[in-house]
C-alpha cells in the first residue's frame, strides 16, 4: 500500500498531523502499574472496514478473556505512521502492538534498524507459522538486510489482499455497454464510455492508485521471475524491458484517450473511492481493502472481476501486526494476535468483506464475500500475488507518485518516465 496504499482511504477519522510527534515528546502519562494492565494498540483501519469491524470484536474478546486488562486503542493515519514510525518506535512511548505496512521499504527497514521484536519463537509456539500459507507469510519474514521472504518473523498478518476490477453494473446497463470479460472487451467498454462523455476509470494520481494501474499493465506482460527480480532482487530489473515499456506506453495512451482524467493527477485515493461509491465512475481498479466499505456504502448493483488477460496481480498478505522492540507488554500483544487469528474473528472478517487466512469456509455466508474469497484463491493457487510496485526500495513510493503524475500531465514521456524509475531503483537497490 503501498499499498500505501493503499490504505489512506480506510482512515475515516481526522488525525492531527503532529499527533505522533506530540505523543513521542510528551509520553503517554501511564505509570508502570497501569502499563501492566493496558494493551496499547495502534491501527489505521476504518471502523466500517472488514478489518476494523473484526478487530473491534477482537478487542471485546481480549478484554473478556483478560479480566482487569484494558485495550487502549488509538486510531492513526496510514501516512502518519508511515512517515514517523522510526522515531516513535525508537522512543520509550512505543505502543505494545501496531499495524504496519509490509514490504522491504517499510517493515523490512524497521526490522533492519532493530526496531521490531523478533516473533519467530512465538510464531512457532502459537502456530502462526502453520496458519499462514507460504505466499501470505512472505511479507512476515525478513532477512538481515530487511528483504522479505526469508529470515526471522517480524510481523504477523491475519488477512490477505489483492487487486481487482470493480464495475458499476447499473452504469453499464444505463449506457448499454457490455460488461467486460476479456482485456479487449475492457478497452472497448472504456472507448464506449468516453464516446458517451463518461470518464471510465476512477483514479488517484496523488497516491497509490495511478502507479498500481501502471504496475498491473506491466504484470500482464510479466512472469514470476520478473516479479522476483524486481521485488526480491533475484536478478537485475530493466525498466525498458517489454513489460515496463508496454505499461508506460499504454498508461500514457489511456490518459490521452480519456480513460483516465488528467484532473485526477492531484486526486487522493479516498476521493477516487468516494467517486465510485457515488456512481460517478463505472470502473475502479484497486484492492480488496475497499470491498467491505463498498458492500455497506455503494447503493447500486456492482460486481468484480480479476484483471483480464493476466495471471499476476497486485496482492500479498495483509498489513502486519508488529511488536515494537520497546513495547512494554509484549505477551499481551501476542495474545491479541492469537485472538485475531481465531475462527470467530476470522469468520467475521470474511463475512464483512475481508479475506481471512484461517476461517471456516462454510461459515462465510455472504454471496459477495464468497466471490471475493473464491477469486483470491484463484490468484493464490496460480502463484499470482505480485506484491506492490513501491516495495523494493525505501522511498520508492514517493518516486512512483511524482513520476507517474508527470506521465499523466505529459511533463514526462514514457521513455523519460522509465529512465527516472531505473535511476531511482538502481541508486538504492542491493547490488547484484
């Protein structure tokens, strides 16, 4: 998310930009005796999202099973935690348990800096390593260089995520346009919407969404070895290879054709999601993190499909529960993780539009939720989770945002765009 993505849109409460700084400087005000009876928990999922609903229930379960212990939950903004985590976690006021973004440039960096607790022993003792499939567990483990996929457990997720095409069936019916099943049909549908004066794709150039459109285009021409070279340094990526070239050329062409509005260059993910919820855009390509919210807020007939013509799509295990090195009540944190992985919480997460990793599949009764999980299983079984474009190196998210904005406005041509990505990647990626 990012998934950085990737999650700004889930934050529903306004958060003062300096709140984390104030916390770090001023302290929590709790004395040691109250620390022993309090689990301090930070996460940035909206209360109506699948994860937010499930974790609120987990808090109730935790307090019921831990008499005298209270959970002090503090909602934080995704960007807020992303930008200030190293300072906060290096202070004496770190929370006991925190949601954090996964990947080399985020959790990997914190583990490399010694700011996270090694959870390997707990993962083995409590069976977390058995509940997470190999693909989902990739982002929980990091080596001494902070590269995901091997080494020690520094985080645990209790859900998975992937990207898909959301489409407003009512708008397709209104304009008498066929719902797409193939990539050619998708482009034909977008052409038809443009001819009717409708911009087909909801987009957010100021955050993760635009770069994820472009990365998905590249993935449609790529394979697993391409992903491993880019994300895991198992080879040297060439940003002028056929996949990247196709992606940059096609994305620029889509802007020129009006599939993507130039006005969305400064739009944030929340705005793009809301425009789709309000029925203003027929198509949105984004992640399963929107799914629960769309179930509750979209008042029209809608459906989803995997990106047509591609075995690979963006996705991974979900964001991580991490225990800061300076956390005061780590055992309580481990108990809370256990509860989020229980059948009750996993089943709830699944029925609210999330993708559980340890649910009883027969307990998932909501039809849309079943479709979501079925499509995820399709991607997972074909080894199709290709992570996210900003993950390989620290700071690459900001590079992708700014350079993709230039591509949208026409201030950069595809070749120049790819040159900029290559330069930024080569500067900070491990030497091959």
